[in-house]
C-alpha cells in the first residue's frame, strides 16, 4: 500500500499492506503456461475455486460457517526469472549472525510494528535456544520506519551498513517496496512480513514474503460470500487512494462474477474521510446481500456504524486490512458479525498454533498476539534462520539462494514453499468472524498442499 492514512479518533490505521466451470485439470494445465507470478495467482485461484465450488441453500442469516480446510492440487512452479540483485551483500562476521528488522514502532502502524517486532524477538530467542545458526548466536538489529515509506528506506540502509545479512519487514507494502529498493542494490535478501501487494517481489530475486498476496485473498472472500453466505448480490466500497484497496476490490469483483454473482453497486471514498452517507444511500437503493469493504479498519469501523444508522442491513466483508484489536472500538456493534480474510487466527485448532501461543504467552506476560503480525513476524525470522542454516556460505548471496530453495517450511501461519515461486509462497487463507471478544476462525482455504 502506498499512501499513508491520517489518524482518526479512537482508533489507529492499518496501512498494508491484496468462476468459470471448466474442469480443474484443464485450468491447471493453463496455469503451467503462465510466466508471471501475478498471472499464476489469479488463474490458479480461479481454477481451484471452481473445483471446490458447491451450492449453499441456506439464507445468509442461517449460515453456520464451517471450520473445515479445503485443499486442492499443488500448482506448477513459475519459471520466469526475476532480475538478479547486483550487490555483493554482507558477510557474517564476529560472534553473531546479524538479521535486521524494519518495523513501524511509531506512527499509524505502530500496533503492527509492535507485534511484528515481538514475533521476531520470540523467534530469535527460540533460534538461539536451538543453537543459533551453525554455532553462531542470532543478533536482531532493529530499525524504526515510523510508518513512513521514506523512513523505511533509511532504516534498511542503516541495517545494511551495520552488516545485516538479511532484513525482515515490513507490514505496509509501500514501506516494503522502499526497503526492497535499497536491499536490491546492496544484494541483501528481504523477507516481507505482511506486505500483500502483488508486485512487491517483482523488484528482484532477493525479495520474498511469508504472507499471501492480494490476488488470493480477494477470490477467497468472493468464494466465502457466494458459497458460505449464499450471497448473490454484492456492493463494493473501495478506498480510492489506497492501491491495496483498489486491487483487492478488483480481485474480489472478478471472482464473484465468475462464480455467478452480481456486483450491484460500486462506491468510492478517500483515506481519512469520515462521512459516507451519500455512498451508503446509493448502495442501499441497490438492495445488496452484502457489502465488501476493501479498505483499512479505521474507515471500515465508521462505514459500519453509518451503514447501520442508514438502515442498510447487509453482511459486511473485507480483507486483512481489517485486522486490528481496535476494529470493534471503531465499528461498535455494527461491525459484529462481519467477516474478513486473515493469515492466522489464535482460535484455529492446529497444534502449531497452540504451541506458538504457549511460547508467546510465556514470553509476554500471558497475553496473546494482538494481530496476525505477531505470528508472521515470528515466521519471517524463523524462515530466515532455517535458510541460513542451509546456506552454502555465511553471506547474503548464499542466503538468497537458500531462501529460493525453501520447500515445505512448517510456519505458524501455514506451510511455506518458495522454490520456483518468485518469492510468493502459495499460502493458506483464513476467514474469521468479528465478535465482541475478538476474531473467531470460521473457514480455511488451503489450496496448495
């Protein structure tokens, strides 16, 4: 995501930052012919969704979201080569193995910066308990982006000058893009924590991520709306100033129409707006079953309140830009019962999640992570450590190669494979429901086993 939003009272902003009926085998064969990761993500998602599409006969108010995991065939690896980073990178020196992190420790994104840093610190503790990297202790170098893209670049430059072999971060895609620019020139690998914008990894062969992309979560929410909520008519409300929101709305729209649904209204607003009555009046006149809000939780909360006041009785749907403990504070009762796509849920019944929560609570006074960025920050560092152990040389260049060779890494947020994927792991996605007590896991979409 590029433009940084303003702060609105009572809540903080999250800035991040992303069917046909042909037979699945036919569409997979078409996927194998694509040469870009972006095309791959769109086509493979459509094919897999088609394969899994089932009718839902219950009305939206009667729907009981399931907790089953849907799986499908693993897609073909991508073959298009990304530009090779020209820099020499850094070499391991001294008694520690230096890994840097850029996090928003100040500014609008501070909640996500705090969680991602806490996850990274926990990973370093666990890695060092297990012997570090080939006998060397892991040292975490920390820099603050202050929720600003230009400061993210400066932070990356500092980490590189301090000898960081790799950089993890950021959450916001706009900041991550700037980190990637510096790291590409220097030859240092980047493992993005929560940057979902599809083009982040296109910069070069040194950039990777542990999260899914916007080309995946849009179709996931379209499928959930069509099949689980039995929605057939949807209104889309987009933040026109945020690339993240625009792209997510578009991917949702395309998939929902392919599934047989209808987009009955499309309205827009700008980051920082606080009045949405005109757009909501237009949407109400179209009688949608649900409204897809692709922006960030700050406006989403206000929109939810104002839609309720306007008498607009619809299901509210969104992407991972909703992920915040402050979502309910912003939206009140109007946001309860809404659904959004996320990378991880503390309420998911997987052994890995339970073990992670035990470690987290032991380290942080019994509290669970506030957002999914805690788990993704942990995953980003542990993935980097794992690759460093496999690297044939103790330097950035060797680490880039080792990261690219990663297959089936058992991350907290779901298995990660980077080999042949141009930095974009085919990830599982969760749909969670907003409740008074937090997010509740409802369904997993896991197409890539």
